[in-house]
C-alpha cells in the first residue's frame, strides 16, 4: 500500500510500536495530546503521520509526510482497513451499557448452529466458531487490531462477524474502518463511564455513532422499545435512512409477552415476527430474556432466516461470567458469577435471581478504582435493599485507596459485611451458604486479573469458587 508515493510497511497508533516505513496515527489520549507522541514515532522510523492540522510540523521533521485530518482517528481507521484488506461481508454490531457481550455471543452461537462460519469480537476476545477465545485487552480494540482481525477472518473464510462496540471505541473512531455492518443492535443506556464522557448526553451521542455512521445505508437497527431513549434513537435511525426492528415488552417484531422462571432457565412467550411462540432458554433472569430477543432479531435480520434462527435458540448457553453457574455446594446452594459492575446491571441480576431463589440471596461485589465514584453509593443501596446478605469487597481498586472505595459503598449499605481481600470474601460468603441459598459474585465475571496500585495480579472468581468447593 502506498500513500503519497510512500510504501507503507505497517501502521499503529502506539508510537512505541512504530518501525521504519510505518504510518503513525497521532491521536490525543487522556494522558497527553497527540503532539507529545510524534517525536518518539519519528525516532522509531515513522514515514507518514496522520494527525490534526495543528500538529503538522514539517519544519522539524522534513523527512516525514504529514497528512492533516480534522478527524485523524477516523482517517487512521479507514487507512488501516485499506491496508489489511477485505472484511467479512456480513457484520453485526451491538452497543449499549449492559448485555453487549451476551448478545454478541448468542448471535455467534446461533449463526454457528446454522452452519454458517461466524466469529465474535468483544470483551471475551476473538471467538471463531466454537473455538476458545483469543483474549483482547479492550471491548473494542484499536482500529489497526480490528482491521487486522477482520481481514484475517475474511481470509479464513468467515462470512459472518459479530462485534461489541463500546462507547469509547465508537467516539474514538476505533470502529471507523469497519465495513459491511448490516445490522446494529442497541441494548439499554444506564449510568456508566461518566468519568470519561462527563455527561449522559455525551455518552448517548457516542453510542449513536454506530447507527448514524457505522451501520450501512439501508441497514437494520434492532432497538429495545422499552428504554427511555428509544424514541430518540428511532428518530436518529429514521433520519439516517435505517430500517428499524423493535424488541421488548413494547416491541413489534419481537414482543415479550411472558417470562416464567424455571429451575434451569425460563420459558418465554413472545410474538415473533407476527406469530405467537413459546420457547425455552437455559438462562436465568428477565434481562437475559431481553438479550435473547435482541440476539434473535439481529441473527434473523442478518441471515434473513428468522424461522431457522428460532429453532436453535433453546441450545444457546450463557457467555462466560454472565450469570454463569460456577458451581453448587454439597448442601445444595448455587454460586453464580456475573460481570455486573454498574447500578443497573447489579439491580437486574439481583432481581433476576430472586425469582429462582428459595432460600437466602447473598451478593458479593465491589467497585473499580479510577472510575465513576458516583455509582458506588448507588450500588451499595441497591445491594442493601434487594439482597438478604451483602459482602462488600475489592474489585480492581487500581491506583485508588481500596478501603476508601469500600467505605463509599458501605455508607449506603449498612448491612454490608466489609471484607477487602476478595479471596477471603468469597471464602467467607461460600462458607455461610445454606440449602437453597444463592450467592451472586458480581463485578469481575470472566476477568483473571485484579488491578491494585498500578499492578495486575492474577485473580479469577471462577478459580476461587472451585478452590472453595473442593
């Protein structure tokens, strides 16, 4: 690939990864402006730099070709897509505060059961068909990684890909080079990431980028009709020429009529594209029922085969760390692990499991450091009000004082049992379980690391549960 007559050998937005002949995408970060990274990129051999007009410095770096763009992030993403080549011809993407991981995983499972070569990309990593995940550090990786992975899937014969798209990834245009997004789903919008977006309006605007800019003209938006921002999103989609399919209690194409909890899942009664249907899904909680409806809509719209999609829905399984049954004690208590780390997600998972619980409902959770501190007392109150027993512990305190984080939670959770060491908290909580009790271990889900004082220590809720069951 040539740019301005220069043969590009590689590209990156990380100046440390630049090599001779590479293109550098100079992008502003939370730590520093893009101009701060240009010197090291040039020193490492950058031949071309895409940056904002004010960062062009041909006088200092006469041997470097500068390309000035008002939106350098998007320009870099488009360049990365061109550099790595064609992508799968059928791509679906999902955004929203909660449920993205489960929905993307469900859609991949459904497509695979339909004998279609499908992969998913997101929080769990890159999953090809039924293979084990290839881990990713972010829900939405950087633009070069996305372009490389999508091109790799195409070369391996994958015609279908399902992507999670986070608000960070969208507003930073990491997804700006993703082509062929024919279906886009929206789950919900609740408080999260306000440390980054500052306002709820900014957070919503970031999510809208998927429907305004990434979803192809004439593509289908699968929207949750039950949420407060539905009408706003509907207008955004209509204005940008997108077809709309709705799901939920107020949905049209996929309308949930009833969800009946069972020991091993739930029976759903719904209107499915004009016909009343009854299905069983091996997943607990009404929020999972909503995730299933979104996945059904996305898979149906992507394949054009709703009837075949519905045939396979009873065979899906929950994504790892998403209301995941981690084990049962000898006394008959169940332990579930869930990624819930927002007020809405925590409330949903507690309410969901209440209908399945015949004994006491125990909840163990914490809040991350260097993130939105405002949600800590909110989550404390939710746990205090809705659970029978609450354990407050550490969950990635990062560079913050862990004891301070827990005290902010405890201020609204007077019944909480404060145990900072997460392993000790899990051990204590499991030891207290009686017959028919349920323990929800929330916050970390599939993660295998605990961030403390800038360091990552190996830690897995799943491993701790297994250890204590033995």
